[in-house]
């Protein structure tokens, strides 16, 4: 579908999304032509909260994040959630790295521009934590930039400053460019 992708960020829960009727995808993956994703420009798909790229790893990480949110609730600083999520990932025996530096490669030179990923789980999933009033397009763009710089396929953007954590989870998936 070259040229038909939208050039804006929208999740499936956005009332302006182009969903017919009141159809909302479920965790089980309700059948619908095109699947439960909104296709975006640059070959990127952003899933609605709790509708994830089918990944057992993502589901396990979400379970850990939910456990942290149940224990602490909303309102703390990002660093507190980060420390608790690290403990939860350890207890779940998930291999991860914290505060991973990501260099920028520019004209054959590697530059340290200060990019740091909150977590990289099992060398395949980026976790970016937030504790903000709401997720803004810049936060999604940040996660997308991390995927492009690392070459990893998926990021979870988790905002702990919500009453129900499922409303604070966004999956960002980097897909190959369509020629």
C-alpha cells in the first residue's frame, strides 16, 4: 500500500480513528480485515493499549509492570517505577539491561548524543517508562527513534501515572519500509 499510510499518530482508541462502528479489537485478536492495527507513515504501526504485537515477551513485561502499578499506584517519579520494574523483571527471570546508551551514527562517525533506553529486555524489546499526565506524540516519536537507532522491532511505552495501567500502555512496532 505505498502512499496510502497516514502521516499522523493515532491509536485505535482515538475517537478520530477510522474504525467502522464501535469495533474495538480484543486481546484474543478479533478478526477484521487488516488486523487490529492502525497503519502509520514510515512503515510504523502503533497498537491500541493492551493490543500488542503478538509477543510472549511483551505480555510478560506488561504483567511485571501491572504488578508494580498495583503495589505503588500512580503519582510517583519515573525513577521509582524504574527501580521497582527492574526488581520485578529480575524476579520473573527476564534478562534485561537498564539505562542502555544508544549512539548515533552520522556520516561514518559514531556520536554519543546522550540517548538512554530505560530498559532493553532480552535484547529484543525496548521499554520506555513515563510518569506523565498523558502520553504525547513526542513520547511515541521518542520510542520510534529508539527503535530506528537500535534496529529492534518493538517498544512498549508505559505511563504509570494512570488509574488503570492498561490505559497507559502503548506498543510501538517498527516494520520494514514498503517499496
